[in-house]
């Protein structure tokens, strides 16, 4: 079936707790007028914009008038099989519609597996007789939030899930024969992920990482400041990682030195915001040619900056 497109509109699902940041990004950075906000759902004018604070983007939203619960389910199934409900209201009626749609298994992902390839559309019951839906979205996961089969014994914290998620999304990761620099690595979760992938890891922090991770044959731990390491003395590395707690502008200065000297090919860094979001520094990171800024489902008040040059 066909349904009328919401002319020149895009729907964004904000990262949980950061709807205001998404609205600021759309209006102040991109000049996209926000038309409606319902919880995490933000409707804005214009085509899809790069939106770091969006967990998922509905690329082709349509408006579907419906006469009943069964009619809504039939019309959605006529478009495609797989749908995820993002509830914004009329919760009981929406749940009854979803019950009549084919069940979509959302099993936890085993790290190393590819993301789902089957299209997953998103929909919401906007009014009792009106469905908004998009068969095409930017994420193959419900609301852009993958769940993993976690390792609850080896990693010292759950921060390792950020790397698992990122590598799953981008389809690229370090491997044997590559050298990774992990700045501010304590307690060692990111170092552990990189070492388990077979890469060599030079891990740097003022505080020690977990002993069992420091003992990994692929890890070389050095006590020192993440910001005191001079790129001119460190030599060339394939990847630079940083999940260190610091002000984003200080991280930007450090990354800038590495970019200037050309001593690293790929970067993955977490921008950790204190109290208020530093939108200006986030824009500076996003402006680095070829880079990408995104909010991972396992980020908190953070954004992940990625630059891949292979």
C-alpha cells in the first residue's frame, strides 16, 4: 500500500534523557524548525540532518489514517513485515495494534555478529485514528538501542559495551598486526576489548588498570598522564582511543596534536560533558573532515567521536 508522506519532515528519536540536546542541535546548528515534541520523539522540518543526539531517525515518515486496531495492523503489514512501536500516547490502543503485527525477535547480540539485515520500521499512534510510520530508519535496532550478551566476569566496568556497540555499528575494528593507544585507560575495559580482538595495546593512565587485564599478552601498560604523552615521542599508531574523564575542550586539544602530526590513522574518543553540554566543542569535533559524532545507546551524558581513515 501507499500512504501520504509527511512532506518535507523528518522524525528523530532522541537519546534517552537528551531530547533538549537534540532540539538544540536541530534548531541552532542546522536551522531545522522543530514542529512537535512528544517525549523522545521530535518532528522537524526538512530532510534528515546529521544529529548526534538522535538514537534513531525515521527517514521516510508517512501518515496513515486508521479506522480500527485491525485496520492499523493490516495497513502496516501491507507496507512491510517488521515494525517497532515507539509509544507516544494512546498506549493501550497502540499495544493492541502491535500485538497484531508479526513478532520481531530482539535477542541480545553476541559481539562479533553483524547487525540485523532485515528492515525494521518504526511507528507510533499519533492520534487514535492516525498512525505515523517509517519503513526506513537509520538503525536496524529498536529505537537504535542494541542489547548485547554481556561478559559479566572479565571487564571491570560496563564501559566496554561502548566499544562493542561502536564496532558493531561501523563494521570496522582493530585486529592482529595493528597498534592501539588507549589514553586514560583505567580500569581497563577498553584495553581488554582491543587486546581480545588481537591488536597490540599501549595502555596509559596515572592509575593502574585491573591486574588481569595488564597481564594480557597483547597489553603493554605504562603509568603516565593521558595528556602528557607527546605524539612526537610516541611514534605512529593505527588507532587512538580515549574514554578518559576530562573537559571536552582539553580532549580536542590533545586530538588536535595527533591530527597535526599525522601519527595516527583512526580515532575513537568519548566526549564526556560535565553539568551542561558543551555544544561548541562538540561542533568543533564534528567539523573535523571525515569524522562522525554520535550518541551510542551505552553512552551517558557523552558523545562518541570517530574518525576512520582506512
